[in-house]
């Protein structure tokens, strides 16, 4: 009959393990929430960019060539990002011409 019941120490150990797991789960959920908050702030800040550009144009602090150069830098950055990303399954269908 003693095998059916856990000792007080065994129960205490299980509760401590459960508590540690619960703390890990809570921490993980808090980090997810914090990440979502940060993403929301980034989206909010990105929404301000067109307003700032319009203000700079109106105030004469930015000209057409400045804007053109800005867009060129953005395009270059996007191109470099796309080159740096690993190929997807769609890219594997084509044979590698260097081989």
C-alpha cells in the first residue's frame, strides 16, 4: 500500500518541478508579448516616415535628387537582402549553372 502513495518529499519535488516549468512558460509568454509590443512600435514608427518626408519636401530640406538617392539606397539594400537570404524550395528546381 505504501507504493500507491507518494511521500511528502516526492510530492514537494513534483510541485517544485511544476513551479519551475510554470515560471518558464510565463517567461516565454511575456517575451512573446514584449516582442509583439516592439513590432507594433516599429510599425508605428514606419508610418511616420512618409509624413517626415512630406514635411522635409514642404520645408525645402529635401529635394527631388535627395529623394531619388534615398530610394536608390533602399533598392540596393533590398537587393542585398534578397541575395543574402537562403534559397527556398522553388530555387532548388533549377540546376546550378556553376556545376
